[in-house]
C-alpha cells in the first residue's frame, strides 16, 4: 500500500527566510508525486508535480528515489505563501487510479 | 484552467434524512471522479472512486449503502448521504481527473459542508 508522510504539522518562518516542507513516501512501484496547496477559504489546487520539473511561485521539489522523498523548497518565503500544503502520491490501485495525501503542513510566513 | 463545481456549498439536515451533493466538471470531461472527506484540520480521506457508467469503488471502511455514488455522465457525479447522522457531519470534496490531460492531474471542487443536527 502507498503511504505519504509529512512529519511537520506546523511550520513557521519569517518573510525572506528559506522554507522546506518535508515529504516522504512509501510505494513499491514507480511513483508520481505532487504538491497541492490550499489557501485560506479556497479549494485545493495543484502547485507542482515531479514529472514537470518546474518551478511554480518560486517553489521547487525534487524527487529523491533513494531517500523516497519529495521535499518542497523555496529560497525566500513570502507572506502570501502562508497556506496548507499537501504532498500526494498517485498510483494505480487494482484497476483504479488513486491519489493518496499526506496529512498536510500548515505554513505560516510571518512579516 | 479546468473547473470543478459542487452544489450545495453547505447544507444542514436533520438526522435520518438523506442529502445529495452534486459534483460537475464544467469545462472538461472526466471519466473518473473522486469523493473525499475532510475532518477539521485533517487531511483528505478518499471515500470512493467513481467511473462514468460503472459502479463506484469504495475504500475500506466506507459504507457503500450509506454513501451512494452515481456517475451518470462524463461531467456529473453525485454523492448521496443516506439516513444521515451527526457523525456524518464533515466537509465533502469531489475531484475530477481530466480525460485528455497529461500526467495524472486532478482538479478539486470547493467542497460541501454537511451538518447533521
């Protein structure tokens, strides 16, 4: 079975500081990993996915298969980055596609 | 971008009654829709996967007779909470997977807040 672990429930940094949100996964197959973000009172939205290898809003995430990690990083946090961040793993489960979420990390960027 | 809507956005019902929640993909076709439940300050828990024209696949521990899912078209799935009880009060979120999208992207609805009194 697949599992996604986000060890930090809460993360608080100051504006301009680097931020790293940790994500580790467990999956026997070849994973597809995502980061989703949920701003206050808004719906969940895709931030980035590992297959795209892109940077969105200054965030990047690299898949490390050796460490089974997909940490989200940003060199200089902004106040508008304050939100709930979910790491997710996509896999086929039987004949179905399934997205499994971690428990989320609430990021607060202080002025 | 792709948009998923849900209706209603919030609903209050009495214990013992049934409530139907609609999920629509507005500008794309979705062969697969997903229903999640989110408790306060917790993550999303997948309840079931709904494929158009076939029976939904429920996750372990989710009562299929209580949470009826219908996916009659490529743009509409419904979740009916039957004989609702206060413990069913929660935030229900649907998601749809783009039929022709690249990769495995899912688009999420805004959620429906259900309160059972």
